[in-house]
C-alpha cells in the first residue's frame, strides 16, 4: 500500500477500525464502553464510536480507546487482553498494521 490514502477513504477506514475496536470491547470480559456524559444524557446513537479515536498514517494505525473496567477484574490483565484482541481483529480484517493501542481506563464499574 505505497500510495497515499485519500481523505474520504481515511474517514471510512477510521469508522471501520473503530467498529472493530468496539466489537472487541464487547468480546472482552470485564470491560464496557465509556459512553461519555453527552451520549449518556441525550441518547445519541450516532456517536456510537466516540470512545474510539483512530489515526491512520499510510500503512499503520494508532488507536486511542476509552473504557470502563468492572470491579473485581485486574486492570492490567483486562487491558492487555483487550489490546491483543483489537490488534488481532484489526490486522485480520484490514490491510493496516497496528502500531499502538492506547487504552484509557475512565472508570471502575461497581455493579
């Protein structure tokens, strides 16, 4: 993939990668999405991928993701499992190499 990616393609790929990352959150035990105050209060379903930010640079991808961890789970283990799942799914489903996944734990859920 030596050619530059067009801006409209970057937006499309970013959305696809964000969806893949959100699906990985659903598959990882002890993790939930960080919805944010605006989405929580107003129920904006159009902002479903707001907790994931994707940066594309030619052949590599950097992902920033914001999550909540359930009480009783080891934060480092959950984050490592999530990173491995995201990397495997993104590289298996797209042509991009994942350079970095930054996981930000926003809250601990006491359920």
